[in-house]
């Protein structure tokens, strides 16, 4: 009986560090361990004006879209996904420009109308949103859009 009690005590004592750690940490604690956050927004909605000119993201896209955040370093590569989005990325700083980064990506956005995918290389300026890829389908009820946008920010915003 004493042996069983000592084994239970040892088991309980071995769990204390895990319990203590779990109580003190939150998801944002891990986000703060790297200096930048890659924010990916995706939605079955229009991201920019349709007049063909490059423009900022529409406020409606920012309100309606889902957000996926990934903690990154200034030189990093990785993969992030949700049930609707998968994206692989590589990030490299631009020499002499502390707020500019070369961004290589390949992504797939699954929507109710199918998939849209994109890949490429572009220049990311910290704090600025860039529309990566999307699609437009004409239906009897009108146009249906899907879009994926990304920005690089500091933890907590901009």
C-alpha cells in the first residue's frame, strides 16, 4: 500500500511543472518570442476595388476575412494552415532596408466554389497589406470572389 501511495505521489509531483507552466502561458506568449508576425487574411469576398488599379484592401475584406497569425524571424521559412488555407513561405531581409523583406510563397485557398492557388516572390514592406492571390467566378446571382492577403507586422499590430 505504501508503495502505491509513493508512486501516486511521484506521478503527481512529476505533473506539477506541466500544470504550473500551463497556467502561466498563453498563445500570445509564444508569438512574442520572435520579432515579427506574418498575418494572412483570407475570405470568400472582394479584397480590392475591381477597377484594375492597385489599391489598398477594402475595409469590408478586413472585417469579413479570417486571420491566421504566424510568429516569424526576419529570415525565416515555414508552413501555416487552417481548414481553408495552406501557405508555405520564405522570408529574407532586404539589405539596407530594415522594413523590407523578400517574400516567397505558395498557397492554396479552399472555398465553397473550389480552390484558388498562387505562388510567387514579392517585396513586403513591414505594416503594408499585399493581396497575394484570389479568384472570381460568375454565377447567375452575380460575381463570387475569394482572396488571400498578407502583411508583416510587429507583435501587437503594425
